C-alpha cells in the first residue's frame, strides 16, 4: 500500500510542477493546492501506515502498547489542511479581484498594469525601460 501511495505522491508532484510552470494564475494556484496535498500525503507516508489500534493508553497501564497509529503526522497534516484552506481562500479572492481590475489571468500581463518607474530626484538612478508586450 505504501508503494502505491508513493507513486501517487510522485504523480501529484509532477502534476503540480506542470501547473506551476503555467502563466495562468488560476493554474498556478491549482498547482500550489496540488503540491500541498502531495506534501500532506508524503508526511502521512513518512509517519508509517500502521493498521493498529488508536493511540490510547488502556486503563491501568502507564505506557502505550504496540501496534498503534502515530498521532503526530495526523496532527501535522490536519494543521496543514486548515492553514492551506485559509491560504486557498485568500489566494482565490486575490486572483478574482485581480481579474476584475485588470481583466486577465496572465501573469506576464500584470507587469503592464504597473505604473512606469520614474528617475529618482537628485540624478544618478535611471529607470529600466520595459518592453511593450501589447503589440505582440
């Protein structure tokens, strides 16, 4: 079972890298979500898949008897899921508002929305010219 999940983690990472290399911001966001799920699954695999009892100490005992499921990776993954959901909600709103204001999801087109840099007062520094990509 661990081998199948390891190949699943590899497929999720490969898919997320493909999406992260896209210029589309929505695809980039889906790539981040897919990568976070792959990391969560890999943390779960590192903890080991133990098909045993829950990690509860029986009454009258002072130590935990084997086999038991390791609760630490599960707690870490649960925390990562909650934080990832907050990041996802914020990022989706940010992409949506950016699309409303600029009208595109292309990452390169966002540079055209920035105001041009002006030379600093006092001389010395000059602005770097930017290429106009709207003509292409």
